[in-house]
């Protein structure tokens, strides 16, 4: 090919694990992108997961494949994060992406014993202990009452039966 031009990216980044504080007995199935986060004892992280800087994952939590946990998320102990769950920290409060203006990003706090179904989207909220979020749900407001929630936007369905 005479005169052909091949474009070469100027910034190539690799998948990896960088600057992560791991507890004991953690299982990570690669490939993953984990950087600048803290992972508690006994946590499981499935493949194709990204956990960004300033994230804290509590002990014995399971994060299934294809989940995205953005900066400023705290996940409690004994939680389950289903396949394809996405956390959001930018609410586009200026009409579009914050574009590096981290002061516009918001925190998300997930309590203990919270299960989040596959493909749920979690906006910057606080979720109390002992909550189940249904698959495909969109959580747009704080949840401060234990129970089962589902829908878009998420709504309370019922209490969790206690044995």
C-alpha cells in the first residue's frame, strides 16, 4: 500500500490492578481494572469489573462481572452487586458531563447486607442496611427503610421476611 497512513493512538492504557489496598482472602478474576481503591477481607471481584479510586468495598462483598463502580462509592459488608451494575457519580448538573470538575461529583453510600440485582443503575444516593434492589432498577433517591425495591425509578415493594 503506497501512501497509506495508519493512525496510532497517542495514549494506550492497559487493564490492571494499580495501588489497591487488599484485605485478606480476596478473590479477583481477571481481566479487571482496579485502581486506588480499598477492598475488604473475603471480597470477590468478578471479571470485566472496574473499581475506581476512592472506592471502599466492605468485607465479604461479592461484585459480579461487568460491574462499574465509579469514584466516591462506599459499599458495606456482606453485599452483593450483580452482573452489569453501574454506579454513577456525575448527575450532569451543568447540562453535560462534569469534564474533570470533580467538585461536581457526588458520593454513594451502600449499607451492609444490600443486594443489588443485575443491570441496576445506582445514582449518588444512600442506601440503608438490609435492602434488596431488583434487577434493572434505577435508584434515584435515598433508601432509608429496609425492604425490597424495584422499578424505574425504584419504589418500595415490600418488607423482607425475617426468619
